């Protein structure tokens, strides 16, 4: 498999620290975005622990070339381990009490994509000029929308958009969203924190992907546009283009 990938993070225009973390491992086909929350810099501790724990936990399975079914359960196990690691770190330090993080993990192996996800960071797929959100938002508003209790217009206007129904470090047990689907040459995956998607809608993002086919140019273009739109939160963007299967 041949990939072109790029990732970057930005503190945004209003925050005093960056609580997002991300990881790109092209060799292993492993890509992670985590958006931390909690006072006293605890958010960045939570997102860092979560990213590190997933990488360390998945490494042995990836090196042993496990079958996809095993990898999906390995991915679930890695996310549960991240949950435990963040929870126990919070117990050891009172300043870290209540810290948590979103976690979105994409694993690309032998023509397949595996997604493990908790929270409201997002993964999109850009395929044949169509942008599709593949992760679901674990937020109160998204849940009300899924249940048909509010309209999409009401969801957009709701001030409750950021209430998470579950997060790493604060939910036990986790209801991890796991998906597996085949890759196609030319697929482009976007992993991002909500600092991007709160500032740019799907049409804005699609236009930027259309105008900037190269991930190395497109990542800064997405971040610049979100900063121009207000940059109210930390922003993290990873782009992965499947050049060849
Ligand atoms: Ca955020």
C-alpha cells in the first residue's frame, strides 16, 4: 500500500494551551487524533496518555501481522487500555481529576480500514468527490438527532453541542464505535478535532479538499480557513491519501 499523509495541530486564536494530540505512523498504517479536556493542563495530559497507550498496545499485534478480526478486537482492547490509563493517572494526581479525551483511531491494513472511535473528533472519507462522515458524534445533540427528537436545524443552533455522552477517562464501560471497510485507491481520509468542524461545514471542507489534492498543502489550508473563521478551539488535522493499494 502506498500512502501520502500529513498532519498538523494549531492552538487556535482563543485558547492558551493546545489540549489536542495526534500520531502518524505511516509504516504501521496507524493514525490517531485525541482532543483532551480538563483544567490545569489536564486535557493535554489525557490526550497524550491516550495516544501513547493506543500506540504501545497495538504495536505487538501489528508486528505479528494478525488477521483483521483479531486486529479489530486488538483495537478495541487498545482503546479500553487508554481508558484505564487515563482514569488511573487522574486518580494519582488531584489536579488531573475529571480529565478526559476523545479518541479516533484509524488503522490501515491489507486493503482494509479499521476505525475505533469515542467522542466528537471525526473521521471523514473523501471518495469520488463526495465527503462522508464515517465516525458518529457521541454528543447529546447528535443522539437527539439520531432519535428524531430534534431537527438538523435545531441541532445546529443548540448550545449543547459539546456535551459528550462518553469520553476516554470518564466513561466506564465504553461503548466504542468500531468499523471495518474496504479501501479504494484514491480514498482520502480526514481525521480532525472539533476545532476544525465547529468552524468549517462539510461544504467548506469538501471545497478545500477539491482545491488542494495534496495532503501537505491541504492540511495548512484547512487550518488557515478555520482560523479565519474564528479559530475558537485547538485544531488538529490528519489527511491520508491512498495512492495505491
Ligand atoms: Ca476541542
